[in-house]
C-alpha cells in the first residue's frame, strides 16, 4: 500500500476512499506531533500500519528510518540522474537532483545550458540542485536521448568520478508519482476541514524515486502561486546579465587557491626560508613580584605558538593537496598544540597565584624561530613547478572560455534569491553584487510574501519558517506581461514522508522523514 492514512481522534474510516467494512486495525499509539503552523497542544495523531505493529508518529517524524532509503538531496552530492526512456536514443524525461564539485558541475552545466536556452524547452525547469526536463514531442525526445547519453558518459569521466549516479526508467514514473501525490492534496484537505483538525497522510515511498510536489491551497488543491513584481524585487541589471549555471567563477577561484598552496610548499623547499624550527621548554622559579614579567613572556610565547601553528596547518593542507604525507608538519603541529596547552595551564596557575604570597615554580613552553636551510629535492621541485604550470594553464583556459549566459535568467535568479543559494556569475564583482542584493532585499521580499499570503487566506505564522526549507525550491516563471514573477514553492520529497493538510494555515504541505529538511536561516 503506497499511502497510509494517519487517523485523527478515531476519524476517517471512509473519508478518503477507505472502505467502512475494512477490518478494524490494532489499537494505535497516540502521540503529539509538531507541525509548522499547528500548535503542539491542538491535536493528537495516530499511525496504523495494516498487518503490522502500531508505529509512533514521533519516531517517523524524527526520521528513524533507514538512511539508505534517501534517494537524493538537492543541497548535497552525489547528483542523481533519472532517465525515463522506452526506446533507445529517445527519452521522455530527465530528472536531476544533487550537487557536485566545481569541475564536475562545470561539465554537466554545459549540457543543461543548451536545453535551458532552447525556447522549445520553455516548460523545463533547470535550476541550482534540481532539473526537471520533459519532452513534448518526438524531436525533443531525441534531444533528451542525446542529453542522457552525455550525462551517462560523465559517470566515468575523471572530473565526475563518484559524483554522478545514473538511474534508468522504462517510463516517466517520477511524474506519475508526483502527480498522484499532488492530486490527493485537495481530498486530504477536505477531510481535514470536515473534522476541523489537521490530517497527516503517510506516503511509504521506498521506491527510490523523488517526488516534486507543490504546496497546495485549500480544498481544490491548486498549487500555491506567489506573485512578485520585478519592481519589488529590484534585481540589479549586472546581476541579471551575469547569471550562469556553470560556476566558472568559483572554479577559477578554486584553481587559484590550489596554485597558492603549491607555491606555499615550494616556498618551504627554498633555502633560507623562515620556518619555526623547534620548541624549547624552560623552567623558572619566581615569587609574586615576578609574576607580571613571567606572564608577559608566556603571552609572547603563546603568540608565537599560534603563529607557528597556523603556518603548520597551511603546510599540512598544501602537502596533502599534492598527495604527499605531511608527517613532519603533523608532528611539529602536535608539539605546538602541546606547548599551547602547557602555556594555558601556566596562565591559569598565575591567575590563581596572583592572590597569594607563596613562592611557586612553574614550567612554560616557548617557541624559538630560526632560519632553516633545506637542500631542495630537484625532483620534488620539478613536480611542484609542473603542477603549478598545469593549474595556471587551466585558469587561463577557464578565463578564456565562452561565457554562457541564460537567455531567461529571471526565474532561476529568483529561485536562488529566495533560497539564498550561492548562484554563479560571470565575474567575482557580479557575485559580490548578488550577495549585496540578497542582504538588502531578501528579508523585505519575504515580509512582502507573508503579507500577500495573509491577504489570500494563507495564514502561516511565519511563511519563511514554513517554506524556506532545505528541500524546497521555488519554481518561478515570468508572467505574460513580463512585469512580475509567479513563484510556486515546491518540495523535493526524497523517500517516505507526510502529506500535511494544515487547515489552520490553509495549505497542504509536506514533511520528509528521511531527507534533509532543515530550516535555512535568513
């Protein structure tokens, strides 16, 4: 049975198509459940699983399910790709959920941008972390067949090793499952209205398929649509023009950071480089009159230790980057941490001693810096210099690559803006402008959304707390007059979860039992 009804106060033997003559289920376990917009004290719910033991709603809501059942996460890797194809070289639909690193994302986004910029695929939804592409005719099926093969090839490409998981379907089961879940929304809400209490419908979705389901409004189950005018969004023109899907700017930044690490290691191999050589422990006897002098020496030593430790940690990171064992750096860093702990202990002792008049003995650590003459290994230097040149060549290639901008950037940009997603742009300057725009406008826009929802009878106590979740995307599209954006909050349901008819809020929303569904702070 794909769905299990959560009964409220012994309600609903037949409210949503259940037979009144069905065998009486075992006595349920009643436990309170917290839901957005629903006070904890308002209701109790019960779960009945036919043929099994009663289950606690609380345990299901906490996510006490097999973590292996989680199918995908739009905020995390790997990227899951589902290709629905009945015949070779043609695909009815392609769905993607997940993230990859910069190099892999650069490869995959190149394929997606061609679809995103094609007017024939105007109904496709391609955004950060999620892509929903369905073919409308035979020619589009052939295009998606080609895209599917390209995506399949990325699973074995070195840039995407272990970062893409491919799933092949004989039919578009994801669309069918999503539609089935959405069509239930109105019926569940009508039943909740009749009893005047919320109803939770348990969907036992262990089939490995994601569901893309919109927040639904009231008894008719129509998708919730939020109208945002371009005037209130105040999108900077440079941000609009510079939006991309490829993450090229971030990739360049990543490569430049690698170059800095390689140069750090090269610097360590050069003769005469300044490097913390050793730690010297000293003992001192003093009375209370010497405490200020001793304390100043210890504080100075601690400063040196912190400086040396920072240097060591950079060296460890750089050496690991090159695939080498940083044993020498690790040992020295451990010694530095030990010295830091010793000095902290001494400072604590001094604070205790300062109020007394006895003679005390303390031991504290100090760090001496000395020039270190290292005879560089010609082979090691050559390898490092070669890697540096390879990285510099990749940077030059990335900077010289054609910038693929979206022909219709507003929907993707609005989705990223509402989610606070780190969108990608054609330059660092544009990326910084985007961050400033979010800082200046995001909270104002969410306040506006809450007012619009309230006027429409959607009474979320705090819309952003109910909708700004890590598994919610904002499916956006331009209005016909191109003066506003129509936004539908849509859940990416991964694995089993609840369909919640929240009569107080006036909507049907969703609670995932296994996927990440965290509040994104704003």
